C-alpha cells in the first residue's frame, strides 16, 4: 500500500480478490496493465486509486485441454497463448499475432484484451466465430456467457458490478478454411477500423459449416445468413456467392456499422473468402 | 511502497511509488542506463529488459508489477555467454552498433533464439516488429541473428545441426 499514490492489492486466491473488491468497490483489475498505461508517454503512470493486481492469481493463469475444449485463464498472456502451438485454433493464432508487438504480448493478457472496448477489434471476432464461452465470476456466483453476447454493442462488456472474466472455453474443432483480416491501422487500436474473421469446414466437397464476424465499434454476425449457404457444393457458383453477398448487403443497408468504405471492404472480404473455399 | 525483486542476480529492495515505471527505477535508482527512455509508449523497444524470463518494454511495467520477480537488464545479460553469441553474430554480419536500439536488438534476438534456435527470415522479422531501428537494414539484421544462432549452436553442441 502507498498512502500517497495508489493502493495495490495482489491476491493469491479469488476469495481474497473478491473480499478486497467488496471493501474497495472502485478498484480496477490489473492483469498485464498494458491497456491502462497505453498512451501515457509522461514520466509517471496515471493509475487508478485502487488496483487489483491479478498476476499472482494462479487460478487465472491456468491452461487446460480436454478432447473437446481448450480452457484458458483470463490472465494468460498473449505470448503464452501463442506458445500453445498447434493446439490453439488457427484463427485465434492469426488474431493474437496481429496484436501489438512481441514484447507487449509478453505482458498483455487475453482477459484484458477481451474486456477493453478499445481492443474489441483484436481477438474478439475470432472468439465469436469459434463460439467461445466466457466464465464470469462474482464473489458468490459464476456464469458462462457466449462470446457473441459478451460485448454485443458499443462500449464496455456485459460485466456486472464486481464481476470478473476468469476463464475462456474454446471448442476444439477442425476448420479447413481460415481467414483473418484487420481493416484499418495495423497492430494498434483504431476506432474507425474493424477485424474480419472467417472460418469454414468442408466435407466431401460440400460446405458443412461457415462462420464469419466483423468486430469494430459493434459486432456483426448473422447465423441465418451463414446457414443459408451451408450444404452447397464446392466450388460455389458465382450466383450463389452473389446471393450470399446480397443478403449481407441488404442486412447492412441501414446499419450504422459498418458503413461507407468499411462496409465495402467487409463485403469484398466475404466474397473473396467464399470464392477461396474451393481451394 | 516497498518493492523487492532480483535484479541481475542480486536481491534488491527499494522504496518507490507504485506509479513509477520499471525503466525509471532502473535508470534513476540503480543507475542502469542500458535501458533507454525512447518513446515511453512500448513501441520502440529501446527500454527492453527480461522480466521473469520474457522480454518486455520496461516503460510499460509499473513498479508493483516487478515485486517478487526477476529482472535482467542488458548490463546483467552482457555477463552471459548468450550475449557473446549475439554480439559475435551481429559483428560478423555487420549489424550497426547504436546507443539506442542495441538493447532492444540484442534482447529481441535472445528471446527469439531461446524460443526458436534456428529461426527463418520471416520469424526474425516478426520478432523484431517491436524494435524501432533505423541504423541497420533488415536484411543485415536477419543475417546477424542467423549468425548468432549458428555461433550459439556451435558453442552449445559443438556443431551446427
């Protein structure tokens, strides 16, 4: 504790963490801290008055794997995630590799990345298309929420008061077609940009599953449009791709996000990904 | 706040405020000026240090983050055989010496070679994304890292696999 500056609490267990949070409701969780100190070029940091340092919580740093799922603690660093190698789904690997620099990825955590609205265009779209689920915990309860419902709109995620993202559960499935594209400024948050994530599975020349999402100011995903193209023979006919693209065009016609050039880029990426399915 | 950690192999304890950067603690308190105050935004890599075995920009690390951890600066790293491998490799390839970016270049090379003993050119360029260097052209830097990798392999195993 530092009477003049900040009060830092570094709990060893989640119980200790929630006890402290109860006493200091304004405390801010601090895992890698890269988002909190980002852009502070001056000599000392401007930190919150009460800090909940998460880096000593072993429970949040665990990585486990079952036959069907990969579970990652929210305080696992982005570099540790990349260290999982082939276990990590390709789309998530591509997304994480595009975040900041290797040195910052040694500090930044996946939980922080998902919880910061400014970083919504990093790994979030990949989590959504993979149908990942997030465990959110309070002192007395825990709940699981689908990635797509974690932060559906602009701004902060749907965390309740003194609720913490503790675990991320990612289904381990095989995807033959993976495409990830960042639109806008590379590697750093960009309020005008977005991230496009696309995965697809084919079986015996038939498109058996397709998922795509665009994450930026808002999250764009439509299961109904995705389902409309499932079951088609590959390679897709020009007309089938046009119909698929027109559905998206109609959906986004009056949307506030994406608009203008970003919308055109999104539609082009969908078209390109659909044509690449034959490769 | 009291912060205790291992600095270049020695236990150290100091009184500081939690909003201080590791970079400033190293430079002002311990007079270890090998980590340079470049952009202070974590983008240039000139303040790189090894924290708990990982290369991080010390300007992005607050004082309380290092409590109980281990920090190796370029001064500490320069006492190791691994450092000699890298500077020999860099010298062989003609990598420029620079007061600012050398720290980042050397520690980024160390981080890469510990992870991938024989990196490809693409892996080398990816590892150097966080290092701003205007003194050495990327091709020569890649040759320097490859030479360092070869020297390290020879020192450790007596041959190049």
